[in-house]
C-alpha cells in the first residue's frame, strides 16, 4: 500500500500541530505506525490522500451510525447552510432537537446543547455540584469522560493508550475531589457511596464502557448504582456520549432500563458535526443559568448546522427496525469473528454490546480496567497494521471500540472477516 502523501503530510503537520494531530490517539503511536491522512469518506468507506480505500470501523469514533455523509443529513446541512452558519441567538431547530432527545430518553425533561462531549460532562458535574452543594465526583477506573481536569484520573481512551498516569497541568487541588473506583465492583461501590465523610455530589459512569475497549456492566451493577444513588441523594450521571442513540434509540439507559438523573450526549446527536448535550430532571436542570446560578455558556452552542444534522439523524434513526437490523448485523459479525479467533488466536476476548465491540488480546474475561489492561497491546498493534494494509480501518488503540454502521454491507463485513482470518493466521505463526 502506497502512503507517500500521508507520510509527507504527517511530516508537515508535525511542524505546525503538536504531534501532527488534533487528538492524540489519531497519531497511531500505540499501534506503531504513522497516521493515514483522510481525503474523503462516504458510506462505509474512508479514502486516504494516496487513493487507498478502507472499510471504516472507527466511524469517527462513533457518530457515523448511518455511515458517512448519509443523504438526509447532507441535505439538512445544505439547507441550513443557506440560512447562515452561526447566530449566537436562539433558533427553531434547537427546540426540534431538544424535543427529539426528550422524546427518546424518558429520564430527560430538559436539555442544554453544547459543542462537545467534554463540554457536556464537565458542565454536568458542575451542575451536580451546584445542585447538591457537595464537592466530590465519583467515576470508574478506565471510564473516560473527555479531557476536563476533574476526569483525568484513572482515565481510559487516549490517556491509557499513551500510558499517561495523570496529566501535568491538572492541579492536585482539583483531582483530590475526584474519586475513581473499579468498574463493576458492587462492594467497593456501596462502601464508597455510603461513606458520608466523602462529600459526594455525583457518580458519573459510561453505562457501557467504551473507552477501555468495550466493557459491559455486570448483571445488576447499574441497578445497584441507581438504587444507592437514589437512596443517598447522590446525582447519577450517565455519560452516553458514545452509547446515546447507539445502543438503541433510548441509548444504554433504555437498553438496561435505568433512569439516571442527568445524561451526557454527543457524537450521534450531532450527525457528525460538533455537538454535545446534557439533560435530565427539570428540578436539576432549572439550576442552570439564566434560570439558576450554575453558569455555563457557549458561542457556538446550538449551532444551526449542527442542530440540522442532529435533527436529520435522530429522525432517520426512528425508522422502524433500524436498531434490530444493526444489532443482528453486529451479532452475526461478532460471532464470525469469535469463530475465527477460536481457530487462530484463542487468547482473545470479544466484548460486544449492540453495534460496539472490542477484541481484546487477552484470554479474559474483560470486566474492568485491570482485566482490560492485561491485553497484549503489541499484538493489537500488529493486527491493526495488518488490517490497515488490507484495507480495513480499525481504531488505532486496543482501548477503544469498533463500530458497525447501517452503511456496512455484507460485502464489507465479509472482507473484514477474511482479512481478520488472514491477520490472525499470520500472527499465529
Ligand atoms: N478519545 C476519542 C475516542 N474515545 C478519540 C477522539 C479522536 O481522536 O477523534
């Protein structure tokens, strides 16, 4: 595969952009190669600047659930574009998107739009602290909630990919108010939440973890978390930036039948444009300025192009059977992957929930951060490079998810399976 133009662009990018990338995992450091520069994307494919074609399982890290540039979203963006790109004033589409979100998620009575998932989670914990008058945020090891200071403790995604223990620039004084505990450990959870000396305002969780690779909640874990937080007056925040409108039209909360107090959204609700949102109980949301004293604002919040893309996306996702078809496609694909792994790489564990999955290079089970960290990242890197050379685009880190979209055809999935078999076989030698 020729990648001369990507190589040239990466060299140039490194002179003007830190690491040559605008988000660290993209630099492909942990998988031992240089990044590919993208020229365009359409449907299930990404095309690089050298003219190579890849079947895309990154899907822009989750948003592209209908594939790249689907017609209804493209048309909605073009129509919105005719009316200008930003107003810094309210516009009708914001209400439309808010209504779609509220209709989809029974736990959400009011929603505020921001411009990224990080903004959503950071605003949600501020709101929880303002509402409860308490300081401490409880999170789970290996969960990643964006890059705001409070969350860079035992975090997943790029933080674990690059082996960053905590980030310089994040003051001790801030992270001392973040408590990170093991995912799926009911005993530690209960002990922590019942400790009144801790001054806990909220618990934030990826209801299905996607940033230490995919790790599902253990049976009953989310219900226990809901029961405890309810009993103790602690705000429960579901970070559904990845899972929202991914694991079903009502996200992880619909799938597991849990109603959090606050929900953070992003990715899919922007249809590929930069959007985040946080929403929940009216009683809590009414504390946000201008109705209440908790401050949060944004020049591009509710941006008209992003709202148009979001409305078109959520409307399209309402199509009857959409999620059933996606689930079936992902389940069959995952089963075939497992069959191939059983033959050539038996020391792997595939975790899947709906259309998100991770093959961990460890014999598992992978149920939390510690077990995810047992994965052989060298092997993942090798597999990543083999797959890339064969036209299959996987996440450039063991600790991320692979996403299936509605645009993936049987031919795409068959190709991915054949190439996986080829790579696993080669690695087994
Ligand atoms: N942290 C993001 C995935 N969980 C990566 C975002 C990006 O590089 O675009």
